[in-house]
């Protein structure tokens, strides 16, 4: 059989892979956080004297000890590394206790005396949006972190012409990433004055900014070296960076290495979540089944701090009508401050919420018009040359919605099985349903951010290759994908290429390893570096031997007639002998995109991906228990780089989507996250999930040097509506809220 | 006495938590702590051949027991156990944090039931959370290991 490739597989399967908490430095101290018990308050006083007397306790660190900025944030600098005065969340850290062991530090927590002056919290985003609501962050002058809109055509006129107008409301739950490795950081002040940071994170450069800001030092004075990351799913950015900043602060003050490893309880309490949304949709249709208009009002509870709420909700805005052509659109999307736990990036990034609404809405519309849901979708989906609701013409890549839809319909035998659905038949003990959902998705950051990435290929004198890029291994197999691309480009076996341990001091910031952008951006940079490297080698050989290299293949350099010129190793030796470094720095910068915040119009993303997922399930008509029978996904990923890793993204994405649909919920009570650990928060277990099938659709993207696009998030954004649709087909009831709890 | 991966230990604090003893005192950090309350399976070790959660045990609970951790199932020369090799070959590894516990749970299953069905594998690993894989390729790996072990 063909075997999977992962450069880190041996280390992980033997327990040798070093995650941050596995590492110990000599003379290391341990810090733990002290949390606020109130969601909104003034910190009147904090007395650490009794805690300081406890066995092993070395220091109590508070905001007064911060030499740099107390607050930091990726967009709005609102998050206090440690609270100085204003408490906005029960996840706020008031102090750090540093001790010789972690257990000693934890034991001392109850001895911290805290005096708070309670303030009335705002826990409902609608309350926070009222004109007379108290402003939670006075320096920001508004309880909105952001307001985005789309204005296209004329909704009022379109609604007058409509034969049918439907109005529906949907809401989604707050979701915890549930990376199995809790946050962890080790920081120490190196003898050269550099604060060295080891940690588990998705964006070491973001961590570096947090740490430098907190310490009041320059970026050159902080070096972040991410260790093995035990899962991220979008969740190891702000909170991971804050944990590093706090460990760095302790190490800075105490001049000793300091480790902070979170318990699951702290992680659940403090770390940001996927935003809960409330979505009101009104859709106008004609009797031929064409969507004429969409009017939407969407409110995202961003919680106590901004994080990347403006960017998350921006994607929701651009994709607010799903993958459908709509000529008349009015979308208003609000990101709102409350005193709940803050929300930020999570796999999907504003699309799982939207798709949960839209992919049910189109089926509701189809049924009311007396059409089947597939015919209705085919009529309205974007096609080659279609214009999106933001005015972007989809003509620079293959628009493959029909292809992914057809693949899933065929593989699932949808149209035949759809006829078998129970629709709540009272004579049946078990109700059967099949359902599907489709989506398009803008690739990478879009107008949310600056999109560029780089790679370094450095060939050693013996011909072996060191590779690095500014994408990072979260567990998804990013490094392996980069090695596979370099191997193909250079004509070298995988074992001759080593991915170098990354460091923020060695390669430029290539943006966060998020937004399903690792393979397209990092892979693009690897290809561009390979082109430069091959040019250096080719020119050297031309100059020395007069021969023209045409191909790099099987560790050999060949001319245009496939004649051997020399081996790779000989070529590299020739370079070094002639004082030429076989070293290349490659950059990939996709085409510029555009966005007009006033009109909500622009070329929002440089390319798009297309996907379809289906599910079969059974519902017990007595208890309402749902049993998933199988799940199928087809995605146009551009080009397959690493088939096993790609399947892993499909399966893991569908599984997380199933969790979103049926099992996962993080309600807040008085601002405090109710679930505390995996006994009361339930990511799917093996017995909750069915067998899955992955279908690869390949339409290499002209903009992507490797042809590949992305899969991490597309795989996660449509299983929840597919399940909701299947549950409707099984029970005859629509469920508008997540997670779905079936009422009998 | 407690035996870990073939080595005997005599000097320890009976009240020490097994997971911390393995990780902190013996530097066997392949045993992971994901929840610390016995619900995620990351800290699974084999105690007299049975998969157990080391975060729920103290050393007094494992006196005179034979413990095998993830570091203890490959051969001394680094050759992998067929279960480990199957995890690699079937693409069952992503972030890797659940992998040691999964491998040990699968190892124990195949010792008891060399020819499990996919559903039996699903049941056996139900205590081991994995957020990355959806379990599909982990089950593929266990089936592959079963095939290879039975054909040897």
C-alpha cells in the first residue's frame, strides 16, 4: 500500500515529540494565574502577602510589575496581560503566583486577598447595542467592535416583485476549540539579553508582538521558538500569546526560566471561543425559484475583548448569502462587546454560523416553492463567471460547485435515499434522514489582512537541504506538505530535506497559520524559492561547464534531451567550490484584493474553494437520540499534495462539524463559561461518529504556484447544516439553534 | 516496587500522582495530560497489560505493578511496534497529543482481540479523545496493525 508521509510521525508515535510542558530548563520556576470571580468590576486592591508566605512561593506578579504596555491586542489594544483596574471578564487574570513547583503555586491561590467593586455586567449583545448602554471600554467609545455591511442592488424594489418572502431567525452556540494540549509557555532571558520563548501557538510572530509589547522591548529582543503544537483549530493565537507574555514577564522580573502550563479548567475559562451568532434573514424569491433578494441582520457576541472579531465577522459579511447569486442584498453585521468570555478565531472563521443559517434557509425556500432542494440550489449557485454579492466576478479559477455537488449526490445516492426519509412519520420507531450542504469560501485572509509568505531553501555542502517557511505546524502536517512540495520541485527524495526548527528571528513574518492558507501560501513560497535556487545552480553549471540544465529529477541534473549532466551532489559541490551559495529566499504574494467598507463591495478574496458534504442519520422517535450513519465530503482543493493528511483534514473537519451540530456548547452564566472540562463539554468521541468518505476534486488554481488551495476550514463549515437538513428530513422539524436538541 | 518499561523503581512517594511521577520524576513525557480528571485518555498507560488513566492513580495504587508507557513499546534499537508503524502508515497522526494514549489503548485491544471489527475498535478507543482526526484513520491504523500482526 501507499504509505502516509509525515516528518514528525516517528517522534509522535514514540512519545519523543517535545511539547512545551515536556521541556524543563535548569532552575525553572512555575507561574499560575489568579482569576477574577466577577465578570465586571473595579479592582480595588490585591494583597499577596499571605500567599507569598506559602511554601515555595517566590513572587506575586501584578500589572504594576509590567515594564511595557499593560494592554495589547491584534486589532484593538484592549486586553490586559494582567488587570490594572478594570475587570471585564471572569477570564481576566489579576495576578500571577510564581513558585518553585506548579503545585505550590496552585496551593497559594486562595491566599491572595482580592477586593473588587462589582459593576453591572452586560451579558447580552442586544443590550450592549442599545443607545443608552454603558460603554464597556470607554477608550473605544462604543460597544461595537465593528460594523460591516453589504449593499447591492435594491432590496425594497426586489421584495415588491417577489412572489414569496420568507423570514427566519437562527442562532449558533459558543464553541471551545478543544485542542487536546492546553496552553503552555516557557520563557527565559538569554545571556545576550534576548527573551527566548518556547510555546504552543499558531502564530509565533503574533506571540512575539505580545511579548515585546508587555516587556517594552523591540522585536529583535524577543525570539519565539514554537515547539510541537498539540492542536490549534484557530484557538492558539491570542490566549497562547498572552500565556507566553505572562511567562516572559515573570522571567524578566525574576531572571529565571518560568513555565506556565494551563489546566483544562483555566483554558476553558479564559481562552477565546467561536462566536455565538444571532442571525435574522429575509429572503425574497420568485415562483420560478430564483432568489431575488436577501436582507440580513447578524449579531456576533464578541465577549469582553476584541481579538479578531472584526475579521471573523467580515468573512461572515462577504459570505452572508452563502454560495448563491443574489442581485439585491442588504447585510448588516455587528461585532459586539459584552462581559462574556471573549471570542476570536476558530476553524471556519465566521462561516460555520452563516452556513448553518443559509443552507437551511434555501431548503425552507425550496420547499415553500414546491421545488426540490437540489434543483433550487442548482438554479441559484454561483457558476463560472458569476458575480458574488460583493461584486467580484468569479472568472480567474474553475468554479466547481456543480462538480462537488454532483460528486456527493452520486456517492451518497442522495436522490434515491431522499425518498426514504421519514419526515416524522408517526408509524416509525426510527426516523431516517439524509441531508447535505454546500459552500464556497474565500481562500486565505482576503481583505482581512496582509497576505504574503516566504521560504528559505539552504542546501548544505553535502547536498542535503534545510527548508523553512513562515507557516507553522499546528498538527495538520504543514511541514510535511512543504517538504513534499520542495522534494518535487528539486527532484530530491524526501529524506534529503529537513524542515528546520522555526524561529521568529530567522525568517520574516508570513502571517498566521490560519485561514486554510498554509499550503497555498507556504507552498507558493517554497516553489518560488525552488525556482530561484535552481536558477542559481543552473547558472553556475552553465558558467563552469557550458552545459544547460533543463530538469532536476531523481537527484540528477539533466539536459533537454534527458542526458545526465551531473548528480545533484556534484552540482552542489561545484557551487561551493566556486564560491556560490546554493541558498534561496522565495516569496509568494498573491494578487491584491479590494474592499470598500462603506458599500461592502470589492474583490474580497483572490480565489475561492467549493465544497459539499452529506450525512445520513437516524433519530429515535421516542427519545430524540441521533445516530450518525455516515458522512461524505467532496471539496475542490486545487491539487492534492499529501493524500493521507488531506483525508485527515476532511475527516477531522466533518467530525468537528458534527460536534457543532449535536454535542458542543459553551453557555456563559454571569459571564463565566459553564463547562469546565471534557466531562461537561463534549467534543465527539469515536462512538459518536460514523464512517466517513473523502472525495478529492482537483482543479489546480492558476494563482497558486502549487495549484493547491486549502482544506482545513472548508471541511469544517458545512456538516452542521447538513445534519440540520438531515434531521429535518428525518423528523419533519426545523431546528434553528445549535447544538440541535430534538424535542419529541 | 514499581516496574516501568522493564526498569524497577523502589524509592517514591506513595501519594504521588502516577502521571506526574512518570512525567516529572522519570522524564517519560510521552504520557500526556489533557484534562487531568480522567476523561480524555491522553495519559493512558498499560498497567499489567490493561489501559489505565495515569492521572487518576497514585503510586500506592500501582505498587508491584508492571507499567508500560509509550516509550516502552518500541524495541530498544528504535524499531517500532506494528501498532506504532500502522499509525504512521495509515496517516493516523496529526497533532500527536492523543497518539500515545491511542497507541497503548490499541495495543491492549489487539492483545485481547487480535481480529477486532471496526465497531469494536471504535468502542475500545471511546475513552480517548482526539480532536484532529475524526478517528477514521486511527481505526484504519488499528485494523492495519491487526492484519499485519496476524500475518506475522
